[in-house]
C-alpha cells in the first residue's frame, strides 16, 4: 500500500511537470505587442524613429523634409531680421547702413517686424510638425494590427420586390 502511494505521488508530480511544460511557449510563438507609447517616445527622442518602429519607412523622408524645411525657414527669417535690426541700430547711432538711401527708419522697423513674425510662425510650424509626427507614430502603432485585407467589404444594393418593381430600400451586407 505504501508503495502504491509513493507511485501515485510520483505520477502526480510527473503529470504536473509535463502539463506545465506544455503550457510554455517558445520565443517564436510570442505575440509581439506593438506599443503606441514606445512609438511616441521614439519619435520624441529622434524624429522618424517612431515611423521606423512602425515599419512605415516611407514616412521618414517626409518627417525630415518637414522639420528641416521649417528649421531652414526660421533660420533664414532670423538672419533677415538680424540684418534689418543691425541696420536700424547703426542708423540710430548715427552711422551709415546698407539701406541708407533705400529705406527710411520706419521701413526698417516694418521689415524687422515682418521677418520676426515669419520666424515665429515658422517656429510654430516646426513644433506643430514635430508634435504631428509623434501623434502619427502613436496612431500607426495603435492600428498596426488592424486588418486592411480585401476580405473586408461593404456592399450596398437596391432591393427588388417579387413582382420585379424597384422598391425604395437598401441592403447592406458586411463580409468578414
């Protein structure tokens, strides 16, 4: 009787271990979770990295052209603002600037304000584009597993009555 009890205990231990070993999955069987948070953080640290994480490589040049374009425009407008500002300061100190016979002092102020406003708008565009590319990476990560195959369809058709007269009705069929 004691021997049978020992065998049953060993059998239970063996069954528990064997069942537990079948419950484990291999590394290849794991479902990859595509994290929207990770995509957004990657895009915040390095623009375009979230798009690369989402495997949307075609968006990376768009990100860099947008950010680079706004950066260039802001830099160029700042250069122009500095040029007119230096001319205004030189003129107020009694010196002769490059616009001496071309623009009066009020025109210099108007040009300074124009380039300052354009610079500020370009900086707003830069930060807006930066934020949009972060949001785009997050949304793409949310929709990474979304099924966009041809098996999804919506078919709208009119309904005819048994006497073949067209009736005012619509039939909607979903196919998954």
